[in-house]
C-alpha cells in the first residue's frame, strides 16, 4: 500500500503534493479538534463547524463560527497554537524541521517541495532558508509572548493567565491568525497603545515576507561586521517593502478620512489615529481588531475589503493576491499608459512571465470572489451584501475580520469560505499550477500572429 502511495505521489507535481499536504493537515486538525479534551466540559461542536475551524486555523485565517475562549480548553488552546505554526511557517518548513531533528537527509524531491511551498526559484540554499525562517518566527513569538505576558500581569489576576494570553496573542499576531482567547479580540486593549504597537510589529513581521526580514537581518549583520562588500537589497525586498508601506499608510489615512465625521467624530485625535492604524495593519492578513468594525461606514468597509483582497506579501503568512502582484499590476498600467513595452524599476527589468502571472492571478481572484459573493447571496438571502463581500475578501485574504455573519451562514456558504481560505493559504499561483499540472515549457512552434481589437 505504501509503495503504491509513494508511486502515486512521485507522479504528482510538487504543487499538487504541497496542496495534498495542506489537505492532510486539515484532516489531522479535524481529528485533533474532535478530541474530548480539546473542548470545555459540556461543549458540543457540530462536524461542519469543526471542519470550518480546522480549515480556518490551518490557513491562519481566524474566521470562526463560535467564541474560541468559550469553546476550547487549555489543552485546546495549545493544539490551536501548534496547528497555527504549520499554517504560518509552512508545511514544508515544519516538516524540514522534524526531518533535521531525526537526522534525515533532505533530498532533491524534498528540496523541490520546499522551493514550491516558499515561492522560490532556485534549489540552492533552501534548507538554510527554512532554518532562518524557523529561528526567526519562533524567536519572535517567544519575545512577543514574554513582553506581552509581563505587561498583561496588570490586566489579569494571575501570572499564569497573563502569560497564556501573551503567548496566544503573540502566536496569533505573528502568524496573522486573528484568533483570540480574550473573547473580544483586542478590544479590551483599545486604549492601550503599547499593546497595539507590539501586536502591529508582530503582524508586520509575519505578513511582510520572510525573505525581506532575512535580508534586513543580513544588512545589519553586514554593517556590524563593517564588511568591505556593499550589501544590496533584492528587487523583491525593495518592491515588497515599498508596496507594503504604501498600503499601510494609505489604509490608515483613508480610514481616518472616511470615519473622521462618522465613528471618530467624538474621539480624541490619538485614539482615532490608533484605531485607523491598527485596522490598516490588521487588514494585511491579521484579523485582530481593537473595535467593533460593524460601527464603520460602508465606504470604510469597502476600502478594508480591497486591502484584504490584496493581502500580505509572498512567502509570508498572508493570503490574497499578494502585495507584489498588486504592485506589478499598477506598474504595468503606468508603463502601458506611457507607451512602454517593458517595466523597469530600481535599475532592473521585470520578467514578462511575472507580469503575465500577476494579471492571471488578479483576474482569477476577482472571478473567484465575485462568484463566491453571488453564491453566498443566493444561499443566504437574508444577509447584507456588504457583510458578504467583506466575509469573502476576509476568507480569501486569510484575514479573519467579519461583521458577525459567519455563525449564521448555511453549510454551502461555509464550504465556499473554506475553499477561499484554502486557496488563499496555498496561493493562487499554486492553485493555477494544480489545475494546469507540470510546467511543460514553451511550445516549439508558432501560428501566424494576428491583432485583435481591444478596449
């Protein structure tokens, strides 16, 4: 049986195998969440809600159909945090960690799987990359847990509860999961700017992209060693950081402007600013919130939906179309309007395959989200269209923000959201390759070229 399974796996493309591993992670999570010790005494969760929670946790989304703090036990909290690591750091990264612990040699096939799971283009340096990601993520979570745990001692009656809350908040923020065990997300800390800043830093760390964080670390190490060789940031790091920064600032400014005469009307400037700042950060992929977003106006909710649709950066814990995809689309439109055939930025030229891929990803994402909105609107006619749109963008961007309609949705609607969360986690590039199979390269023949009227 195992030999047949091995042969079947060898015939599958690396992308298909990765998707299979994530599906396996969902199945294992379902089994774990069905353990009696995971739930609090007397709590019963239906099978569909267990499946929904498993998909949400594996994909680091945070959409839930019930209150986590009222449903799961202490053991359940730790099960969730462990599953979040697999979803956030990546299946292959965690698998590589265990392979290295067991002394297993990382072969060519395993390296190809790591390459696909981490959106890399070369096989060299993959194991070192995984080690760096693991060390940085776990160390960041630990530091965040200690800082928040110590600080939370003024909020909670015992050190045990304070550090449990700190640990869960640090893991949830770093993996951009959007889950909480306070029962109210971060609303209890709406006036505590220190907590919000720490959480925002953890969110940015998880969603800006692990290669960017690694490059920043290498830059500072290079400066400390006073190396004669000048350090150069990659084009990916430059584009990702600038796009992420622009989206972060634009989100904050837009939320402030749109709510200045609405929800923020009677609030102080600093409280309004931190509300807008935190919501802008959380729409990248985090899902945590310091306020009830149902209080926001429709224009603000639309803006937040757009930002969730864009999502985080490639090779991060975020979902959506990704920041670089959005950047390439904007750059293409700008250069096309100027009559340029090629996109040049930072003394580099963007590969045509990347431009085509960004448009394919965006078109497919728009189609998937539009179809999902229509189907959920048909299945749950009583729900508001704005609430459905935000729910769909939240699921696709693996964010976890909601206007509170998730528990009331039909089984069909929950299944649609689960598909969106899964696709958002593995990425649309992988989803396209799953449908298309292995890359067969360029055709060795061409037909006569003919122009088509467009626009």
